[in-house]
């Protein structure tokens, strides 16, 4: 009060001037308001006409409103709205909609929704044969005028995404009343409907329920939205367990259900025009996912939590390296960076630091990797991964993977106990998913061949062609991974794997034949444990491998192969026969197509002989071997009963025909050129081409 006591009192003249100025300002405001109110109806008419013209001209869609008018200072009420694509069924009907904008932001040019009332709204998506009433929604336009952004945003992702976020939050009301909203989809075979009987948002807080069809399922939604601070928290929970989300199975073959999921966008931070960060967290409980490419069985994730931030720059988007993902007690911090243009670049790194190894296996959902169920381990491990690839220069791929597992100890194996490899066991040979026969891998089987009874040259050729560093690596070969990634990017399809002998052994002996992502991850984990445990020697792995792999149609093991093709035992094989057998391991069922009707190899097979014969010679592996001309190529002769019939009209026995199947094999062998050159460079320090015969 003392402060105000010190202020000088206004004189009569000053009071008079104050009242005059205030009166003038009030008069101007009233006049402006009267003018605005007098023209706002015309402005609304023009806006409605513009919307109708845009929908009609661009999308061939009629937009009909039975009645619209101002029902408040900033509120417009619409009645009986219809959206009808021409020569299509009605897309949307709304009985009543009232929208008001917030006055204060409007003074600064920002159109923000204050209140929204929606009553009896029905959106129907219909598709009959190939014609739908919603396809116009996905038509690409030459220029999008819904969001006005600076011209340079085409290459400025921070500015582009910032503009989208603003537009979305500007359209979210502070208060909302929704009554009887319905969304349905119908085509020739399915009809599904989502109903929202009532929803209320009060000051940003909301809570409502969604119903599928006639109470087939119910999901409860709750959360809070703050359009000014651009914050959003949404929690969705299922009223009952294992309720599948609609539409996904038919559209994508994907089945998804959950007990609860949560998403929280806590902060949108604008550092500069070229820098935007989005911080928040997410979580889910009891998530069920199934897709045939992911796993044969349903994947169940009991819980997971993620928190961190997304950094968006002018030309790149990245997950901040401090972001965390936690599954049960296992926690890691992934770093991901994506540069879309001018060259697409993807980078990924994971550095876990040391943690208790059991936490990793406890985090794996039960049943996801059946062979690992029940496994118990001790000790701490650490994993480091650095990966980066420029899709315009795939040969420059960076792939560095390192596991520190020196303290790891296997206390109890799961279903797949690799120690079984040390004794006789029964191997089940499958043709895709069909069991062909069971083979005893041990001395009880007369067709089993111990490693020391296999010709040394056969062992050398198989190692050089399939896994040159088998005795040096711990299950995985980085260079093979890099070459596989580069080749598949160039081919724009999966054309080359990176399987070592260890990986092939685990796949054949312990895993099913389903080609899914989860099975591949299971293979990688089991190979790591096999090699890290040291409980099976490399020699025993190689011995089992040679006795179980396929060498032809229903031909399994090296003894069956040597007898089938050449009438010999594995110990009697020479260099030519060994090089041939090594050439068919990737494509065993096409083995006979390498021979002509005389029983000799066709010319296109010689490239394999030249390459790997040259490599073994350079490495000094042929010093104790008998090496005839062309590494034995001309001495390889197929058993008479397996030779193809002599083509009609062929007199010259030197003729070599090539059929379509052989051409396909040749093309695949040409792709092996990259692996050949990479191997030569790694072995000899520079690219070396073997002499052509």
C-alpha cells in the first residue's frame, strides 16, 4: 500500500484526457467489432465456396452442407454435412458440428481450435471390386497447400516436421464433446465397425471408450493434451485379453493385440530453424504380434519401456544416443541415424557396457526362441556394434561387431544342448518342412565318416569355399557380413547370406526350416553360445557338418556323396572331385546339371576350379597333394548311371549344351565373383585374378 501512496494523484485535466482516450479506444473497438460482424458472414460464405470448389475440382467430390451460421463470436455451427465422391457411395455424414477458434491466438495470425462439438457422425469406407469411395484421399497433388512452409523445407526436415506438428496441435481443441461417432469399413468379404458413443475433453483431459462392432471388443482411451505446449499423453488399454486389432490381418497379414500401450510426447524443443528435438517415452504390456515373415509362432512381449528423444536436423534424423529401451531388467541404448538425401545413409550403433548375461536371456519372451527356453548362465558380458551403409556406395559399408564374453559360463542349457554334438545323435533331414529321413551321426551308422577318414583335399576345398576362417573366428565372419550386405543392396533383393560353417551346422541340427527373422536371430544366439562355451571342438563341428549337409537330392553326408557321384569312399577323393563337391554345397539339388552326357564337367564349372585351386596353391595347401592339369577339372567323371541322355543330333563329344537351369546357376556363380575378389584381396593384400584356363 505504501508504494501506491507515493504515486502522484491525477489532476482533473489528466483524468479528463484519460477518459477521452479510453472512450475513443472503446469506440474504435466497438466499430471494428461491428464491421467484423457485418462482414464475417460474407467471409464464411467465401470460405465454404472455396472448400466446395477445391473438393470438386481436385478430388471430384461433392461437399454439401444443409445449413451453416455463426452461433457465437467465434463459433460456427454446421448441420447435415455430406461428403460424397462423384459416382461413389457417401463417404461421411455429420448431423451437427460446432467449431470455435480461440480469439487471442487469432490476433497473432494463429488459428487454434478452442471448442469442438460433434454429433451423430458416420464415416463409411467402402470398396467393391477395385473401386472405393476413399481412393481420392491418397491421390498425390502437385502442390500441398494445407501447410504453408518456407520454400527451403523440401530439404529441411526439422522445419518440415515442425510445421506438421504445429498444424496438428493447432487443430486439437481444448474442449470437445463428441456423441455417436462411427467409422466402418466394408469390402466384398469383410465388414467391421468402430463406434465411439461418447467422448469428452475438458481442458485437455480426455477419457473415452472405443467399441468394435456390436461389443466384439472394447478399448479404453485416456490421457491429456496441451496444444499450447504441444504435449500429448495417450494410454490405450484393452477391456479383455488377446483382443486383436481390426483391419491389420486382412490388409497386412498382421495380428496384433495388447493389454495396454502408452505414448507420451513430453517436449517439443526448437533450438534453431534447422534443429528440432522431440522428447518422450512409450511402453506396452503383454504385446502379441504375429506375421509369417516374423515368426512361425506368435511373439509375446510381456513388457517394455522406452524413453529418450528424437533429434531432427536439416538433412538427418537420429535417435539420441542417450535414449534407452528396457525389457524386464535388460537395458540398452541404441543410436540410429538416417540421412534420406542426397544419398540414403543408415547408421546404427549399440554399446551396452558390461551387464549380467542372464538379464539378456530373461528378457527373451518365453517360447520365442524355443531352443533357449530355460537356459541359465553366469558372468557379465558386453556388446559393441557399429554399422553404417551408404546405399549409393554399398561397398563402403561399415560393420564392426564385438562381444566380450570372457566371463560367460553356461550353467544349464535350454532345449538345445550343444554338448549332444560330442556324442552320437539322430539327425532329422528335412526337405523344407517335410521330414525325409533320420540319420544317426556316429559310429553306429556305417555311413558315418570320422574326420580323419576324409581326404585332406576335400577338407581344404570345403573350408576355402564355405568358410576360410572357420578355425580362427568365433562363429561369425565380419567380412562375409559386409559382403552380404553390399551384394544384397546392389541386387535390391536377398541374394547372398553370410553363413559360416558354425551357422550352417546350428541351422541344420537344432533349428526348424522356417525362413523367418526370429529363426535367424535364434540361429545367431545359438551359434554365439556354441562357440563361446568351448564345449564342442572345431574339429567335431566340422566332422558333424560334413556328415549331415545335403549334397544332392536325398544325398546326405560326405560318404553318400562320394559314393553317389564317383563310386568312391571319402578318403579316395582327389582334388578335382573335391572341388566339384565343394561347388555344389550352396546348390546341392542342381549338382547333376554340372555334367554333360559324357559324364564330364561342363566348361562353365571350370571357373570354380580356377579360383579355389589358385587360392589353395597360393596358400601352400597343395604341396602335399597330387595336382593334375587344371586342378583335376578334366579328370572328374560322373558315375555312368547318373549321366544325362545324349542329345539328339549331337556327334561331337566335345559339345557342351547349356539349358535354362544351368544359365540360372551360372548367373548365381557370377554373383560369387564379389566374394572371390574379396577373398583374394584379403588373403594376398591386393586383388589378384587367377589365370583362366
